[in-house]
């Protein structure tokens, strides 16, 4: 039975310069702001502000028409690898269904009577056909249904994803919205567009789109090395497994708002307040119970 650890070890971190010796996007001197209290040596900041990273914007013809900036909250260089690794292990392990099950000798059907007499046969004494030593018998220490899920804090999970995206900007660029250029599904047109953008169809590419139009999805689904993701399906594994990352202008704004430096903590607080408000609104409002119908 394959485990999630073996899956993560076979993963090659192509796009992320964070996991290679040639890192162009992270400064060798991380910006760590120490608090002014007397316990400053023990209370280091767990996250730093990344610099504005410029990304070129290409049109459908492959020409550069401008540039935009990606500003994400990233982990310090000394802890980034551990944070991303923990996020990857959590993602892979939580995908396991844990439904593998084998029968013990007590659960195998049959074997109620003694196969042959105890003595005078010259054979080893045998009490049941359900013994694990016999074909069709029970399984010793076999797998049983279990829950493989592990917990990871929401902020840490988001930090792992934003760190991985920020570390892969050396192999990333932005394209203008191109869904209107596909009047009908055609894989050949999608491959031609990829080549104009400088992408090799043989390399693993990840397109991050705000909306997945039907013609675009059908045009790219036959390309084995291509992944088309939306904000609902964005995950750490596909980001690390891709060699090239392609964004649209809308997804850049989404990433800066969702995983940006200034808005990440505010969004978490708003979500917590919304969850608390939903709990209060269930059944009782303003301290007065609802009238019975």
C-alpha cells in the first residue's frame, strides 16, 4: 500500500526556485522586524513581507503589452521549506480515503470444523481452514479502515501556498483574457497559443484562471501536461509539480487580495466573525426567540 510520504518524495519541484540552489526571487538577507520588548530574541516574526515581483503581461499573439506586480505573504527563507513540505504532506494525506480493509481469521467465512483428525495422519495438526497460513485464510496485521486526515492551521496552509507561488515567479508570466479567442473547442489552437507564449507542450504547465470557459476547457483537456485551475481548485501539489505557471490579470488581483501581505489576517478575522454571526442567528435573534407558528 503506497503512502503519502512516498508520493511526496517522488515529486519534483520544477517551478519553485525555493527548492533549487539558484534562487533569484528571495533576498539572502530576510527582512525580520524584531519587537522592541525585552523578549525580542525569543519572539521572532514567523512571516516576512516579500518585495513587489514584476511579471510581464502577454497578449494572445505573444507580444509583451505591459507588466503587473505580485505581492504575496511568504515564509522566511529559513523556514519556507518546512512550511511548504508540511502543507504538501497535509494535502496528500488528507486526500487518502482510508477504505482499505482485509479480513482477519475471525471474519473469514468457513473453517468451522477440523479439516482432518489430530493424529494418525503424519501431517501437522490443523484446527481450522481460516488460519493465516492457509490460502484463503485470514490476513495477519492487514489494513483496516482508518482516518488519515491531519490538521493544519488555515493561516499556515495559506502561507505554504503563497510561498510556493512566490518562489516560482521566475517561471511565471501573465496573459490577457483569451477565452473569447476560442469560438469552438480546438486543441491545435490551444497548442499554437502556448507556443506563441513560449511554452513547450511537453513541459508541465499550470494555467490559473478565474473562470473556466467550456471552449477553453475542452481545448486543453487533451493536453496531458496541462492543468487548468480556478480559485476553487488551486492546490499546493499542482503548483509545485508545474514547470511553468501562467496567470491572468484577474487571478493576479485575486492572489494579492487573498494571499497578500496586508489582507490575509483581515480576511481571517472577517471569516471568523461571519462564522460566529451565523451561530448566533441560528434559532435566536437579538436575545428573543422566534414566535411559534
